C-alpha cells in the first residue's frame, strides 16, 4: 500500500487525496484558513505550509537511492508547499511544525502577515471563542507584531443582506464565502472586489445577499468578518451549550447544533452529516430556533363554556379530557396526526386511540409546491411526513379536511401539534359543535380554536426520531430543560463544555425559560393510567415497540442513529401499515 | 438619478461577435466591458448591471472584474482622463514634476476631476513608454511622450479645443541610422 | 556572424520601411518559414519543428528565460479536443517596453512565429493577450492579423494545407499580475486575474481546462528566424547559453533612451555608453536595474565586464528579466526609487496570498516612513525580515519580485538608506 511519512511517522493511504485532508483525517494538526473540505482549493491563505519531498528513485537500479546511513535520499521541493493543495504521493516525506523549524517559523510569519491588517477587536467580536484566527494565533502565531503603521481601513457593519453583516476589516480574504455562493448555493451573489490589501468580499452594487443559504458563509468565515444579523451580540460562544439536533423546519432534516444559554436556544448551526446536509443548512432552519423559545404553550389551557381560554392544572385537564372521552363513541372521535410530530409521539397517539376503537387516522401534509430546491430545502415543510405515513396515518388534502368534519360530524376532535386551521379550508366555526383538543408546542390559530390545549415538548426538549423526505430516520436529543427535566439528571441530555469546566457563565437560572410541558407520548401514558397497555417509560421504549411491529423499523435504536448520523430506512411501501 | 442604460441592436451584434471568439461567454467579459466603457464613458454600477444582464452572468462577477482592473472607470470620469506615469523610469525622469504641474494647472489633485467635468488626472503605474519619459496617456488611448511643461500646456489647449493627440511613433535609433 | 554590435543589423526589427504591411513583409522573406514548413510536412512535422526550436534554445523573453521549444514539448499528445496558445503581450513590468515595438514595426514576424508555434503544438486557436494600455498597438496588431487572414496565413486551411488556425487579440484592462501566465489565463477567461495554483501546469490544464502554452511576444518573434535559418545559425548569435537577438529597452538617465536590438550578451557598459549615448548631462552612473523592476539593482561598480545574458547577470547578482534596463545617475535617490517600486507592487498585488497581500503593503509603508525621514535603523532590518518572509511563500512570483529590489538595494545601498534614517542619540549620563 502507498505510504507517506509525516513528521517521521509512517502512514498508509488508499485513496488519492491531498496531504492536509489526509492529516485531518488522521487527527494530525496543521493550521489553515482558506481550505474547506467541501469547496475548491485556492491555497491562498498560505497557512498550511509544510516542507515536502520525494525519495530519489534510481531508475537504473530500480531502487531508491540511499545515503551512507542507508536512509532514502529525499529531494525536497525548493519551496514550502501548501498541504491543502499537495497531492499524496507514494514515499512522500512531509515535515510540519512538529519536526521542522522553518515550517514552524513560516506558520508564525504567515500569521504575523494576516494580523497586520486585522483589527484587535476580539473582545467585541462575535467570532471570539470559536475563531480559527484567534485559536491558531494562540497556537502557532508570533508573540507580538512588528507592524507599526496604520492598518488598512475598510467598511464596517455593512448589512450585506437580511441575515448577514460584513466587517471588511476583519476579512482575511480566504474567499470561502465567495466560493460557497459560487460552488454550493450557486447564487453567485458574492465576489471579492478591488485588489491587494484593499480587497474584501461584497455583493454587486445595490444587490442584496439574500441567498437562502447565506448564513453558511457566517459559519465558514474563519474570522468575524461575516456575522449573523440575528445572532450578533446576543451571546458569547463560551456561555452556550452545544447539543446535537436536527432541523425540524423542513423535510430534509439537516443535522444541527442547538446552542443554548440559560435554557433558551440562542442559535442553530449545521452539524456535519455527509448523508444529508454535508456542512450546510438553509437559513430558514436556523431562524426556526425561535419556535423553541417564543410563543410557547406552557401549562394546559381550557375554555370554560364558550369563554376565553384560561390556564388550568394538568389534573383538571386530564379529568376534563376523560369526561369528554366518556361522552362519545369511537366513531364520533376524529383523530388528526401531524407531520410535525415525532415518530414516537405519533405512534403513541395512534396506538392509544386505536385501543379506544378509532379506525381512521388522518394528517394534513405540509407541502408548499415549488418552495424546495436541489440543495437542502424540500417542498415538504414538515420533518416527519414519511414517518407518519409509515405509521399508517392517511393523508388528507386541505380542502378535504372541512368535508371530513362536515360529513362526519365528530363530537370530539384531537389535533396533534399542527396548525391545520392555517392551511386548510377548516375554520374555527367548523369545530364549534365538537369538543376540540389540541396537543401542541406553540400558540397558533388551531390552538386558539381548541377547547382544551395540552402543552407538549419540542424537538429540543425531547429525545425523539423523525424520518426525512429521503427516508432517513434521525433523532433529537434534549437541549433545553422543561419544568420537569434537569440537565444534570436527565441522561438523554448532553452536558455542554461549560458543564464540564464549570464556568460561571453556565448558570441556567431563569425559571421562566423552562416550559411547563411534557412529551405527547407521556401525556398519553398518563391518560391511559390504570391500564398497563400503553405505559412507556421513555421514547426509547416506544421506538423498540415500533421496531417489533413495523418491519422497516426493525432493530433501529438511538445508539445506531447516533453512531451513523441517522439510518436510511427501507420504506418501499409508504402506504398503510395498519398493524398497530 | 441614474437613467436606464441599454445596448442597441448594433451593440448587441458587436457583443455577439466579441463573444464568438471564445468557447465560453464569460471570456468576453473584458472585451464587453471595454465596449461598454467606450459607449458610456465608464462602467458604473448601472453599466455593470447592463453588461451582466446582456451576457447573462452574475452581477457580482462583473463587479469583481471591474474592480480588479484599474482601467475600468467605476464612476463617470472627466471627458479627458490624463494618466500620468510616475513609475520607475518616469519617476526618475520627472514624472512627478509633470503630475504636480498638471495638478497645479488644472487645480485638482490626482484622482480628481475638474468641476467642469473636462479633465481627470490619475497617477498611474508603468505604461511601457520608459524611454520616452515623462509621459502620459489620454483616456486609455494615445500616449503623449517626452513631456515638458510646454508640451503639457499645448496638450491641454488642444484637448480643450477638441483636438485629440495623434499617435507618436518612437522610431528605433537603429532604424534612423541604418535604414536600407 | 553578426556578433559585432557595430555591424549588427537588426533581425527582429530590421530597418525596413513599412515592414508592418504584409506585402512588404512578404517581400522581405516574410512567411517563408511557415511556407517552408507547410510545403514539406514530412521534414517539418510538428515534432521536428519543436525539436528545432528546442535546439535553438530561444530563452523566454518575458523574464523567466526558459527554453521555448522545451516548453512546447510539455504539451500532451492531441486528443481531438481544443488546445490553446496564449501569447503574452501584457508587458507590464516597469522598465519594459519592447513588445510594442514588434506590434508597431514588425507584427507579421510575431504572427508568423505564433502560427509556427501553433502548428508545432497542434493548436488551432491563438489568443494574444495585450495590456489594455497598449490600445493603439492592439489596433496595429489587429490590422496585421486581418491582413494575414486575407492572405491565407490564418484561418481555415492555412496556405491550402490541412492546418487551420485562428488568432484573436484580447485586451487586458490594467493589471500587472495578468502578465503571470496563469493569471493571464484567468483574465482571458473573464475573471479576476488571480494566479492559479501549480500544479497543474498550463500544458496539463490551461485555458478552459485544456492544454495551453503561454509564450512571450518577443519569444515567438524569434521563431521564424530559427525556422528560416536553422537552429545552428541561431545558436551562433550571442552567448552559447543565451543565444539570439534581444530587444534591449534602455531608459532612465542616458542620452538616447530607446529600444535597441542586439545579440544577447551585450556588455552593459557598451550598451550604456556607446549604444545609448552615455550618461545624460555627463553625470556619473550610479545604478542599473537590468531587466525590469523586479530584477535586483546593481551598483555601478558591480557592472564591470557584466554582459546582458542570464549567466553573467546571475553571477553579478541580478537577472536578465525582460532586458528592460533602467539606468540611474548619481543624483538618483535610491530610497525614493525603491519606495516607488514597492508602491507599484503593493498596488499590483492581486490580494490572493497572505504574504504578498499584506507583505507588499508593509514594505511600502515602511519604505515611505524611511523616505519621509521618520525611519529608524531597525526598520532596515525589519524590511529585510519582511522580504525574507515573503519570498517563496506565495502562489506566483509577485511577492518575490516585490521583495528582491528591496532586499538587494538595502544590501547594496545600505549607507544611503541609513542616511535617511533618524539618528537616535542616547544621552549617556
């Protein structure tokens, strides 16, 4: 197998590739700024310079030339090479800063050059704490600067577009942002303008950087030149916890990082998932973090005799619901599921009503035709449409929903977390004759029309799985406490870096940020108390149960999903799987 | 403020001809920008937009190109742009003297345009007329070599009178001596 | 052989009236080399033409001095898909103004050379990239190209053969860096002129990803001479290692600054004193930049016996570059001069690579400080340190070109730099 020697250690490689990526894959460190594994290689930052050479091959003898010590004679390239653009070659010898003083010096020199025109404004820069330039300067940079002139001044705080703000002075001209709009989002909205140390990225005159993926440029900016208009000045990186999640604002289900501080989600950024979203995610998914904080249903609400909804206790909500259930026969119950609800919630919801004798389970797809693209946005606006199809819910179109209510005249209507009034012909008046129960996360037109509202957890408060438009099952981890969970006790919750290091910034003190809600499956378990048919302790148990009943889910576990960033399911027949 | 600019049928057929020289249309960006600058006198944002639309290329790309090349005027310039070379040979042969004389004469600094919009002065890099220093170029076209104050005076007067400088051929001394 | 400069008759730019007209050029042996090749394709197969040019060792006149025929031989075998020849007439290196003479006085010699090169590399499209400032000269070349098309030297089936070739001019728009061959290709493709990472080299992946060779205008103008009179004849002009005629562009403080054509390897003092008429105003020679702004300046006392060819200049501590010689007299302020050169490079850095983008600006600012009398002695060491950190650390050679003049002039004119620096006097109690 071809071999390469890095800092005098031998490595084998199978695939052709570049030295820098190979080193990263092998956990070796080398500083770099402009390189990005999913973009073209401009080799312009010059930070990943290494000393490289090839053994001298004696063609006549057919062997490598050896020196007096029996070591291979190495012919080094006359200049230092950028590892990002250097092809792996059999027998190649590479020296990094670990084994070569010149390389070490060159890395420091390069950082000195980068820093001469870079403002020293880390204390007020959003990027501080997660800034490659800051980190690499600490690690590889010179101790001081010998630059004693005025730095080049460029425009600051330029609103490039609705979501991205540019500080051109911080820019180090790595061109990652330009390459992103050229190669990934293909909107070609950015360019570098001017030349030399006066250049910086910009949109065309009068053009707005409204690329639906614009915030990815903020992620990949190795400095604080591009910052998020929404997140700007909201939180310091070291104050936040970082929990893996998935984007539930769209059918694609991008892998995400959920950033929390004091039990509020501060921002959402993409998490690398080769099978789904690579390093990227749409802006819309990031900005959906608000639904986890704002307008939340906290505590059950009830409508006493055609009056305004008022808060009530869980006990009262439960008792009222039992009474309503006792009043009706199964055919008089209309059960509407939701493509926005998780696999586990949807399963529990359906299983419960099926046990009561309800036969039909409907859901209203949340699809906006033409809103998707070839990249990471699907027409489907919901995270689990394929999931609930697989669980046997039947699709009902928006205009049909009203007829269903009109002809069936249900006395009791259950709606799971979906603002169906907003996207169907169904109006509050159609539900007047029925007692309507809404299990939801946020207040909306449907919750306001309901007689009883049960607050349930969002994707950042429970562990649950969702199946994306491509049939991949992925799961979430609680990133945010509810009134009933504690991140130090709940084993599903991940502890952030600050937890481990105990920084004083990591105080989750504001009780108002803890929502009074429980997972839908847990509420159903409560409803069913007294019987031991549907008593689940955790969503894991539910998933295990689904695995036993539906072949496509067989053997699927959270551990598996965690390990592989989700699992591709074989969902050939999305149709009715009414085995529940 | 900015009126809508457009290419007429003749322009479009010229642009098509320029594009036909290359396997990919983007290659014609520089020629088309030159063409547009000849027509409009500059390639300000409105012209850049027109070029982008005409060539069906991203506006940002055109903007990036325009700002990379110093001969493209990003904003309207004086009717006559006097590019005075101050680089190397011209520097040591009095290029700055000529530049300063021009600045004084026209009452503007390098990089500025006279209030009447007639003249702009720029201090530019080597124009490749090193033996004929000091020299300047008039609006990206003719070179005026061997400048003296008198020659500058004459040039300004000619330009004011609407007379463009002619092409100055700098013969090789070897041609003068050993002509067949 | 015309190696005595006094009797030398120019070959590239002969003193023939109206030679730029194709009829006059044809009358003076013009397009004979091309005709000869096309008439006897067996003797003059593309491979043989390449090998003849390689033997003649035409060293690239754009500055690098690389054997042109050898460069041609890097082109891969034709695969039926397009391949290109790009002719580099960007000529933006300060002190250089020779190619414009070819466009003005003998454009057909260049065109013929380019056609032969295209034939040798089996290329069907030639682009001539010319700096935008040379607009008047582009028009001249354009006219000559039209004439060549009319006479069937360009276009489909050149002179009735099965070889077809097109030639287009492409005007730059003010960017020194576009004289760098990969940047030239980017510019030709309609982009910002950023030099490309090598490898891949142009012969592997050039214009639009296809094999491409880039040659200087003067280099190509030498090709018809080689093909007309043979490599052996050509090799007898000038020094063994640097043969052929050279266009010397002499500017600065001499009495007759101009472009002169003489064999390579001319004695520098002969060029200054005899050819260019000596120092202006009888002043003393102080320094010489031998081949454009990036070549290290030489002190007058370093010029004894030095000749204008790669080997001799290397020995003297400089380079041949473009043979654009800038002559400076005793009154020249070296600090001012080097600052202006630094300003040029800072202005022309494309801004891609960190060491160049920020280094050229740093050099310029520091030199400006010294020029303005605010410099300190430690600034000189700092300048050397910056130069050292820029050299060899970037994609293209602009950073090196910016560093050399600074580094070598501090080395060679240190006293003058020191004189400009503030004298810090420490009071001793």
